[in-house]
């Protein structure tokens, strides 16, 4: 089997090398004979592009470039189109999520029980950094609204860590360019009737000073996306 890891990147010059090192060296289930790493640089302006050029010379990477900043959803759409593995995992480039959790994330798919697996920051007893109270409330409220319309019982719809059987992922057309990807993909895999599992993961969240990018406007747009993709026929 082959595992595809898609890493959307925007202005992460300080962390991208360590993320790639962790992704390359994490121990996978023995059934994976190959892994591919697809990095999509969403028009970074902080030196990330030059750093990726350096890393490509020393690492087995596929690096794709956007000519303008288009957003996380657009970067994922570009990355998904370039993959050819059996399972696809999304990996952020900011060190908030640790690839050591891949085994936990992939086990339900490998066992034949799941088509899609979400890594939850709010379940499973794994370690997580204690940060913003209102941010966590917003995440839980968005998950609640999404669950009400999808009839799922997720605890963390907004989590970055998601793993997909490739045939399921490529049967979905991604429309959102920014952080609306999370509610959109959730609505669409739920509508497909995909078998969705959730596992606890660790989380080392960043502060705004450390580079956290998502803001309240993204939360408002997420509400719109939850309504749009669940109520639209």
C-alpha cells in the first residue's frame, strides 16, 4: 500500500523543515510499502519557497506552487489532484499536529472499518496545549451545528488531521478555497454515507504571536459553509 501525505503551506519557514523530517521518519504500519509527500506552497512570502527548494534537493518531495495566495482549501485541492496513494492524510505545516499520531489515525481504515477518520483534539486523553477558551468554544459550537445537520456525533469537525480512502476523497468535488474546507468535506462525506471514525490525537496549538492564522471571520464563514453544504441539494 501507499500513503499520500498532503501538506498545504503558507508562510511557515520556521517549521516546514521539521514537519517534513517528522513525516519522513514516522514509523508506519508495515502494510505501507511507500509514502509520498506532496507539499503545496500557497504563494508564501517569508522565505518558505526558498526553503522548500533547498529541501527538495535532499528529500523525496513533490512541491507544487501557487502563483497567488488562494487559501488552504485551494492548496488541498491542488495537492489531492497530485496524489496516487491508497490513503490520503492531511498534514498542517505548523507543528501543531504530530505525525506520531498517524498510526492511530490510519488503524480504522487499515482494519476495514472506516472510509474516513478524523483526529480529535477533544477526545481520547492525548496531551494538548492549554490555550484560548473562546477558540475552543467556537470549535465546539461549529462542530455541534455541523453534527445537527449531518447527523454525525463528531467531537472535532474543524481538526486538521483527517485520513481518507483515496476513492472516497476523489469522489468529492472540493469547492472551498479557504478554511471552509473542513465543514464542506464533512458535509459531503456524510452525504456519501461514508463510514466515519474519530480517534484522539495530541495537539500543540500555537498562539497568535506564534503564527496562528485562523480568526473570527473564518468562524463566521464556517457557519455559512455548514449551512450551504448541508442544506443545498
